[in-house]
C-alpha cells in the first residue's frame, strides 16, 4: 500500500512538469521559421489538392521564403489561383509568377 501511495504521489508531482515541457516544445515548433523545402512541399500539395490548379504543370522553387512559380496554365484564372494558393502557405514571404498561359 505504501508503494502505491508513493507512486501516486510521485506521479502527481511530476505530471505538471511533463505537461509544461510538452507545451513549451509545441509553442517553439509553431513559431519556428519554415524552411524552403517545407514551403515548396506545402505549395505543391496545395496545388494537387485544388480542383482548379491540380492538373496544371507548375514548377515551384523557394528561396528564403520567396516562391517562384513557372510552367504552363490554361488561363489567367488558373494563374491567379496558383499565386493565391502559394501566398496562403505559412512561411511564404512573396510569390513571383513566371507562368505562361497556353
């Protein structure tokens, strides 16, 4: 019985420390800068999942948060949607379009 009481007391005392450490780590990850490879992946994923832009042949390059889009789109609306999607991604500081309308 004493062992059980000791274990429960130890658990009760350390639980707030574990929770606090977990919360601090989560907050640090949310505010951390996003690297260029991650931004590129997120932009490409957004394009694939979008019904307007999904079939377009768009190349995505990212350097220091600036996304450059190149390739071909069907019309101006598709180009504007691609630029808008890219801008919506966390970590993107600017979007440059070199897209060609077919």
